[in-house]
C-alpha cells in the first residue's frame, strides 16, 4: 500500500536506507506485473498499490501461528485484495493524489461472467490462468503457482486501468504482515474515531477519540466491517490510517532513529512486492519524487453509487465518472478549486427539458445528462416541433443559461420574460446532436465535493469527502 511505498521512498533517500535496499543487499520481492511494454504518457507517474490479505510473506513463506492469532485470522483464505489504491503524481508536481476503491465495487473483469467484486479479481484471474496452463499440460507446481499468481495481479491492474482510463506505470503490493511489522517498527500511529467501537470479528476494540494502533490493532482498524455503516466507511478508515502512517514515517523521530530505520527496512523487505523497474531504481525514483516526502499527499475515495437497501447495498460505478475523476486529479489545487466552485453553482440551477424533435425519449435522456453533471432536475416533456434548439433563461441570468449551454455542446441562449428566476428551459429541436442524443456518448463531469445529485441512480452516492484526507493533522472517522 501507499504507506509501504512511502516508507521505501523516504528510506531510500537516507544513507542507511539505501545501503539496505541497494542491489545485492537482499532487497524486496518483485513481480513483473507491468511487463516490458512502455505505457502511454498521460501526464503523471501512476502507481497501483494493493493491500493483499495473503497469509504469507512477500517470498511465499507462511505467517507464524502467533502472528495469525494477533491478526485475528487463520491460515485459510488469502489473496483477496482488501485495499486497492491508485496514486497519481503529476509530472513535475510537488504533490500526489491517492484514490481508494471499495473492495466490493462491482466491475466487469473480462472473463465472461458479468460483474465481479473488485476484491475477487486477482483470485479469479489466477484461477482462470491456472486452468489454462493445466490444459496446456503444465504440471510443475512451482511454475503453475508463479504464472497464475502473476496473471491474477495483471488482471487486477488491467481492470483498474479500464475503469480509470489511467496508464499505470508501477505496481506495489503489501500483505497482512506489512501492517503488523511496519506499524510495530515505528511504535504505532495515532488515529481518531468519532465513536467507540467493539468488534469481535476483526478485534477492532477502540475508544472514542485518539487511539495509538500498531500490529494486530492496526490491521483491525482498517479491516473492520461489522458495525460500520457500509463499505465506504471502511475506505475512510484506510485513508485515515495511511495518512497517519505517512505522517509518522516522515517525522524526525523515525528518520533520525537508527534502530527504527533498521526495523522498518526489514519489515518492508518481508512484506512488499514491487515491479522490477521500481525495485531496480528505487533511489532514482525517490529522488524524482522527493518533493512529496513532506507528506503532500491527498487521499480520496473513488466515485461510487450504493444501490439497494441500507446494509445490503451493491457498490457500483459509472466508468465515465471514474475516468473524469482520475483525470481531474492532474489539475493544480487552484484549478480543481475553480472547477469545484463552478460545479457547485450548478446545483442552484433548475433545468427543465422539452423535446421539440422527432427523437423519442430525448428530453428524459438529456435531463439525466444534465443532472449527472450537477444541475438540479426540473421536468421533462414533449413540446411543439422546432427546427432549432434554444435555451431560455430569466432576465439577468444569462450566466446560468451559458453553463447549461456549455454542458450541451453550445446550444444558443435567449432571455424570456416568463421563465422563473433560478430556472432554465431547454427546447431540443430537430438540429440537436449533443449529449443524450442517439449515438452520442457524453463525458460526465464529476463534482469533487461528493454531493452530486444523481437522479438516474436511486441510491446514496459517494465520491469524495468534502475535503480530502491528508498527512497533516489527525482526521476523526467512523
């Protein structure tokens, strides 16, 4: 996960850290998940970080029974991905953004079985490759294990690329042992809870307010499911934990303590898997990213939709939303704030859409497009035929009409005295060919504040916190 990668980056810039990570010094385990092909440039260095619940260390050795007990787990299970985080580091920037994906997010992983939970992707890919290899007559168990596990990791990476539109450059994976050893190595991290919690399943027994967690309690903090409102609350726990660990690792108390540094390096080696390119030049990468070592990382939740009754929701996504959200993270903080402010103003504009074209259902589709972009839904109905489309607005409210016009590809605007203040009327004529028209796929805009009103989706919607979690301060979560 990000904490492990940040640990590697910070440590590799210190004399002791580089001495222990240098080639030939027994470095981290690697997996060639990215492959030899060059990824298309997309304006950022993108890293996929995976938290795996494997009951082995990075080299395949089973975890000792005493550690399993402390982690409130057993040897059964494993290889489900409890945390999936995409880190975007804009080229030349001094900050990074991390997007976490709920483990139960439903996605199409391309195996012909419909939607699958994201957490199961790695295992499903592994099983599919194993069956393929066995059909080819391969019987060597080591070869079967290595190739099928790699295929599972690659399928997960491809799935994240498909839903985000991001070309991933590096891969890093940490297992259960990483939570245990890394937090123990630095004497724990400080987190804050809004309420006390007690969960016998995960062992998450914490008081309200500040708590110092390490070892088994750190894992329990990020894995607790029982007693939380939904899967999204679990994601916020993970974000809070990562920000706390980043803050602790980058503190002088850790970086200037030789004993802590040695323990941390040893913990990372046992629990982290990197792609060969990242592992082979970790010092160069650390120097390239040194501006981020001050903790300038923002943690977001991916835009998702919860569909179904409370406590039994399906976690769904709209791929255009996720792609737009990932792209927006490459904007500067100022540009993002400006875009957010513009999007927030849309919620004050009520839009009604009238179909004056021969295309059946056009008004409804266009209204869904507009509400998907943050506008407030008025009505949709048919109207007398018109050749040309037009947007009518109340006197003095041309700016509101222009926002709607821009969203629909530049439909002309016109003031009209009978239009109520705060509302806009869209008449779609025979010439309309913008978003919502047949054979037109629009690119939805996602509000960064997480308050988007999604009329087409009868469910709770969550994108991000109003303010992202950062490595500064101790945010309280549920």
